[in-house]
């Protein structure tokens, strides 16, 4: 009789679906926690403890792991509730292939399940695998399994839950690099499928899809204390799911899910208990300069590769650079000091997290291989919608004398009112180099002295802060040879008697 009543009550699938919602929330935890901080330049020197610059994407290595406690893990509805915890909730990077991290998930779940008049204690284990893109930490798919038992009136009933979540396009929750106050839009079709069964009592499968459309914001910097320690974090705000990320940890430190409606309450609090970083055989640093540009701008990717075990530079190592989102790739080698440098033209980056003028952002993966060993590093390149400044004007003296300093005024306007740099080629094998930045449409005065007589064409070019360059503006000037007569007159004024002698010879 008890089993018949239990079977009848368990057909109230609301609570079962609620438990599945809990697992769905947990399934996106790896990518929920994978965000970072403000955009700053990266040192070309290898830093063994800081594997991501502030604001940029973390580089995960095989063996990295983070252990969390999920407490509370709570769901309630008019038909029932589940209240429990997950301990030793571990995420461990177990591999990297084809621009994809494989992350193993394990944990121990326990709690109380209530459905109408039925109450039972649930205990079980969680296992699973998540697939996350290296270049932007977008979640592609996650598989979770939980097995254990539900004890009802001292009778244990084995249960099993299988869950698969996937996103198309991959769920790119964070737009790297992050800046405080920046907002971006995420959008994808999220699909969930799976089954829940209690041996001999209950069996249910489910399958559904939902479009995810949400605005996310990097809210602020703040210190967060969790069992693993106190960390400087960036708060990432979603409508019901704030989370806090630490560059030092390379992952989420804390996340809170708090959803309340007339028919449902969902509460999840995830806190970091401990973490550890693994080492690669070769440690690689990476610097992209500049890291935010207009498409078509020239950028330099550089860094150093060293042997992790010995600390010696990797000489002659093969460097491969790839941008998975665009399919571009390049190669070079390290010099005797382990340093590498490659100049490339920035492609147009695209992604699914629209933010301001960005066309998109994506990771540039640098891999070094040498003697059967390898190591890699990821940094973000961002391209923006940008129009070059108008051709600048240049005004000033068009005729003058060598050795005399003259002022020249340059000016132009940028369509987006971006700050502007100017480069002046004086036409005499000298230049001003890039000077600025200056406000758009502001007159800028530069001085120059021509050392020799001649005709010169002064050329001026402008670029905005995103390295979009204008055409050349020109001005032709002439610097005739200075007359020697004024110098002679001054000489004769000092020696009047010579003037009389000169007059005498001129009369003859």
C-alpha cells in the first residue's frame, strides 16, 4: 500500500522538475564562474602565479580544479520542495582538444524531498562532464548524472537522474575583457533533455528548449570572503544570478541564484572551498598590443616561453598563434632568450555578446612546442566598429628661411568623436612620431625647423585611439637660401672704415 501511495504521489512531477531545475543551474556553473576584470596591458614576462591579466580571460590548464559547497540548494512549490546541500562539488580540467576544455564534475548531494504527504531523505553522488571553449569560455554542452537513494519510512528507493544541456550558439555568458559598468547582451537557444527514475516506482523523461535573452553587467569591484580565503573580485550582475570572479582563482568565487515567483522559489548559494592550479611543461606569456582595435589595424603579439621545471628560456620553440573564432593562424619561433613576436593584421572579430561599438572579441591562443613538450596561453583581442578620422588639414608658413622655427597647425574630426593622434612627416627625413591624443576637431600646433634650403612637402596623418588611420593631408613649403647681404651689412656697421674702402673700389 505504501508503495502504491508513493507511486501516486511521485507522479506529481512538479517537484521532480524542480530538482531538475536545480541541476540545470548547477550545469552552467563552470561558465558562470569564468569571467574576469578590467582591460589592462600584459607584461611580456612570465608570471607563474598570475595566468590572466586583470580583465582578460583566464587560461585553464589540465589538472586545474576548484571545489565548492552548494548550500543552500533549495526548491519549493505548492506541491512540494527539496532542501539540501552539495559538498565537494568539484570542477577539474581533464583535457583540452580542438579549442575545447573538458571539465569533469563530481559532488555529493543530500537533502530532504517533500511531495504532498510524502517526505524522504535523498543522498547521492553527482558526476558529469562540461565542454567549454578555450577562446571565450562559452559553454557548449554539459552532461550530469546523479545516483543514490531516497529513504521513505526506512525503505531506501534507488534513484537516477541524467541531464544534458546544450546551447546554440554556445552560451557565451561573459564578454572578455570585462570593464566595470560595461553591459552586454547574451542570446542562445538552450536545450535540456534527460530522465529521472526511482527503481520500480517512477520513470520520467523530459526534453525542452528555451531562448535565453538577457542583459549582463560588470557591476563593480569588491572583496569577497569565502572558505577558500578573501579575494578581490568583480561582481557580475544578472537578473537573478549575481556572481563574483577572482583573477587569482581563475574562476568563480561565489554565485547566488535567488528566484521567487507566485508558484516557485529557487535558492542556490555556491561558495569556493579550495582551488589548485596545475603547471604546464612550458610556461607561455602573451601580450597583444593594442588589444582593442579597428579591423585591419596592425597589432603585435609577443611574449616569452620558458621551461617550467628549469626556468630556462625555450630557444627555437615553435610558436603557433590561432584565433578559433575567425579561423586565422600564424607561426613563428622563439629566439635564444625564449622571446617571440609576430605582427599581424587584426581580423574582424564577431561573437554573440553585443556590447557598445564592439564587433566582437575572441581569444588568441599562443602555443609553444619544443622537444615533445608544449604549453599555451590565451588573451583576448577585441575589434570595434570604427570610422577613420577625416583627412587632416595643415596650415602654416609656406615660405621661410632655413634655421628658423615655424609653427604649423593640424586639425581633423573623428566621426565617433574619438581622441586623435597625429603623425607629421616634415619632408626632410624627419617626423614628429605619433603625438596625442587630442580631442576631436581641436587645433594642434607643432613647431619645426628646416635645416637646409629647398622645397618640402609636409604630410600629416591622423588616427583615432582604435588605430583607424586617415588619408594624408599635405602642405608644400619653400625654404630658399638666406641672403648673405644682411650679414655683410652688420659686419660693415662694426667696422665703418671698411665701408669707405668698399665704396672706393665700387667707384672705380
